[in-house]
């Protein structure tokens, strides 16, 4: 079964976690832990280059997708931000390039990057999704298209508007719907009901509902965005700040051992058995 077919099958029933690596090493370790699919994180990747989120170029993003997809044996879905373009025609052109990198899924969001006007006009946003749909269909790759509405994370937390947008994106060809920032059970259930039978993805974080609870709400897919990258940076900063400020090294005493990490990257290290 191809990665695209596997990724599609995962969305047909149940609920799965697709965590977010930021480089080849973190991707391989997550695969070894048994996760059935992975998703890139624009923020985690940007931070690894010493930049803020949304400051990566199209060419860098494409190279990143290609590297991660080639580094693991599970499907990888791409956080393609806003398609690295505004006009539907340019979004389609960029999507056509992205789906040739080996990815199994790709998301297009409706945020503009402008704090004063953070969301694209709803009509234009739907046209952008339709353009991505056309590009994927023309490619024949079958890559899954995810439509994202960013209102809850860009200061426009309007559930009714979010649902209207997600429905429009579904009508435009999005096969999975995603509204990062939803946290309340009632909101999540409302989105799941509004776009069914299409699967819904949810962004989880600290103090969030469990996988079991989200599955009970009808969620099919869970990601953590940049949270794993932030957790890694937290450990790094704690240790580095202690060294800089106190000249002591207690924090690095809790680090993973050299042998554990080194062995994980040796060729032929098997994945653990599939969980029942």
C-alpha cells in the first residue's frame, strides 16, 4: 500500500495521532515510537533555521518535505502554510510542486499574516482551496487536501464563521477539515457534526483532552503542531541557562543518554510492534 493510500485509510475510521517532527532525526524517532503518520510543523522547522514562524521560503519548505518524506517509512503530511502565495493560480502552481515531494497530505490555511486583517476573504479562501484541489487532481498523486481555518489562533474566535468557512472548504474539495485553536468539547463536536462525513483534525496541547476523549467527540486525527519542538527547546534552554547563569550542569544530568540516541539512528533499527 502506498503512503497516500495508507494515509487515506487512517482517516476512514477511528482516531490517530500524527505528531509533528521538525527535522529528519525527530521524524525517525517518532516513527520508532509507533506513530502511524507524521506531519510537518512550519514553526518547528522555522525555529530550527533560527527564524520565526512563516519566514521560510517555498524552496526551503519543499526541500524540507522531501527530506522528511524520504527519512521515514510512514506517511508525512505537509504544513504548507498559506500555499506560499495569495492568488488561487499561484497557490495551484505551488501545490503542484509540493505534491511531488513524496508527501501524503497537504494543508492550506486561510490566514493572511496581517494582524489587522488576519483572514482572507471567505470567498477568496475557498477559491484557494479549489485551486489546490485542481492541482492535486491534475497531478494524479492522490495527496489528501486539508482545509484549515485559522480564526481561533489569529484573534477571530468565531465558531459560526469557522464552521461556515470549513463547510465552504469542503465544498471546494478539502477532504479533511482543521480549525486549530479549538479547545472546548462543544466547539469540537459542533465542527465534527457540521462537516461530516469528512474527517476533522484537532490541534492538541498541554492540558488538553486525551486521545480517548477526542475520539469520543468524533475527531479522526490529532496533531500537536510546534509543541514537541517547544518541549525540546524548553529542555535546551533550561540546561543552557543554568550553565550560563550558575556555571553548573544539573539539568543536563537528566538528558537522554548518548547510547539511546545514537543507537536509535543506526541503520535497520526496527519499529516497535503495532499497537492493538
